[in-house]
């Protein structure tokens, strides 16, 4: 029985810049699965808060309005989309103002509760079809701890900074590294759904590997699970 036949869920967690998005999209494409970028969902909500003048450093204000926007995530790994109230925000959510505000917004318990509910709904739908690769920071630990394949990606801070700076068109590597380490501290230290390696997750340090090599390692984990399931 293939992964597509049984609606498999692959949870990919890890630090910023460790290759979660590229790896997850590559695995989903390779296996014919759907793909969900949960970080984009938090960014989309943050973008909405900024547009509507909500103080992102006021948890009560954020909590009071986090249920208002309609956030829809497309799950095609080759062309993922994200809209807010029907507006395409795929580019806007990567702007510096959203980068600076997403951590305090995503730390609000009401925000996380709403996003987790949306994410679980997408997972449940995908289970009835091809299956899905879900990437984020709390997928294997909170959103879908029953996922049969759980992966935790990390990388050396310098390598992560170089990758992220390249993605952002040559940003200052030193400043990018400081920003990533600050994000790590916030994500790992928040009271609700902190960034942790989920129980049963396979840790892959991507520092020394190419993207294709990391994708191949994750695909191999799925194939190993299928081999065990088929008794071969």
C-alpha cells in the first residue's frame, strides 16, 4: 500500500532556515501528497493584524480579533497559495514588517488555538485523499502527534543565515543570523506549543546535505514505514 493510498501524514518541524519548506514541498511532490505551510498561516494572520491597526504586542488585542480573517491555504506543493479574505498575500507575508511581528502574534494562545484547528481540518481532509506533508514548529508535538512519520530539521546557525539571506536577495548575513537566533529563543521559550523535537521524531541536521539529499532521507523514512506495513 503506498503513502498516497492511505492518506499518510508527514510532520516536519524545525528551526527557521533549516530547510523545512523546500524539503516539505519536495517530499510532497515526490510522493504525490498535499503540502501545508503552517508558518504562512501565522504570517497571514499577522499581516491582517498589521493592516487593521491591531497592536501586535498586545496579546489581548490580538486574541480579541484573531477569529475575524478568513485564511485559506492552497495545498499544491508546486504552487502553494495563501489568501486572507480572498486576497492573495503570498508575497506580502514575507515583508520585513510581518517578519518582525509574527513571533508575538503566534505566541498568543487564542491565535494558536485557531490555527491548530484550521491545520487539523486540512489534515483530516487530506487523510481522505492523497495524504499530506505539514511543516511548522509544533506539528509532531501538538497539531498531529499521531503522524506516522515525524521529522525534526535543524542546521548550524551560520548555514541557516546564509540560506535565508540568499532567499531574501542578499540580506546581511550577520543580521539574519541574529534574527534567526532571536526567533529560536522566542519559539522555544513560549508557554504554548513551544518549538521542541516531538517524541518519536527523526532528527536530521541539514547543514552538510543538499536539498535533494534531505528530501531523499525523508522519502526513505516513508518507504521504510510502508515496507514494515506490508510485511516485506
